[in-house]
């Protein structure tokens, strides 16, 4: 019983990660389409900078917490 529950939770975590990536890609496409290349460049630079900074602050604690 606990294995089935654990498997379901793992699948939910996996799918929520993919859903987050899909929505992020969709929002980038919409920004590129409606706002233009200048805004897309600024958004891409800001997203990259935040991603690098979060990599150093997080150190995988969110994944360790869910396990």
C-alpha cells in the first residue's frame, strides 16, 4: 500500500515539473510573439541571471525535502 502511494507521489512530482517547464516555454513563446525581440532579450537575460543565482542558493534542498 505504501509503495503505491509513494509511486503516485513520485509521478505527481515528476509531472508537475514537466508542467512547469511547458508553461514556461509557452509564456516565452507568447512574449516573443506579442512583445517583440527586445523584451524577449531582456526577459531571457533576467531569467538566466535568476536561474544562476538560484542554483547557488538552493543547492538541491527542495528535492531533498520532498523525498
